[in-house]
C-alpha cells in the first residue's frame, strides 16, 4: 500500500510506437476490384492509385472525363494524345479496361515500381516519369500550376483526394459523382 508522504521510485521504461495504417475496406464491385488488380500488378497500394485517379478526375472517378490544357487530355490519368495511342486508350473502354490496361502500362513505363507511394505515382503522371523526382520533378508545374509537391497534402493520408479514394473503394455513400 502507498501512504501519503511515501517516496516512490519509478523505473523508466522505453516505449516503442509504431505507425500503423488501417487496411481500407474495398468492395467487391468491379470498378473497385479493377483498382486492386492494377495496384497489385504495380506493387502499390490501391488507395494510393485511387487517390491519384481522384486528383486527375477532379474527384469524379469518371473514366471518360476530358480536361487539361485545351481539353486534350482524357481518362482516369488524363492521357495526352500521344499517350492514348501508345498505351492503347480507347474512348469506348470501360473503367475496368482502362485501369487494368492503359493505366498500368503507362505507370510501369513511366517508372512506378513496387513499394512506390502517391509521390512517385503522381510524379509519373504529372511530370512523365518517376525519375524526375531526382531533379525538378517535385516542384515542376503543369499548365494549371499544379506540382507534385503542391498536390501531396491532398493525395496523402488525411487529404481530400485520399479520403475520396477510400470512400470510393469502400462505397461508403459519401462519395458523390460530380458532373
């Protein structure tokens, strides 16, 4: 028993804290499973792939979206005209065909490797290759002033596109397809 006035000697213990991330819930729907299939083939996390797709589609996950400078970019990662031809993008592809075909081929060709995260995946899309991160790839901007560095907070855990990706993968009902 401890009494008032007793001196206590406490042994200092070392505690280890490890950062753990929860595995996102992913539904069995074909769109969500195509992201899982593509991510597995690339050796990356599905939520990271879905996060950059959310960024490139302005949060819509619309596989037929057009955008970019002059409206010349199409699809889930905004393929330019030469990239559409090189990687086999077709306007009439389904979401699933686009993710597991042209998106995977593009990302592999542009240097995405197993274990890469959103920074590398987005660098491959925005700057054309993961290797640009060795030089100016983190700060190089597109025609709208977006850089990998400026996009990272929204693409990473806790960011709006990351959260949108989790919601899309889990079909939790918060995700609202934008027009």
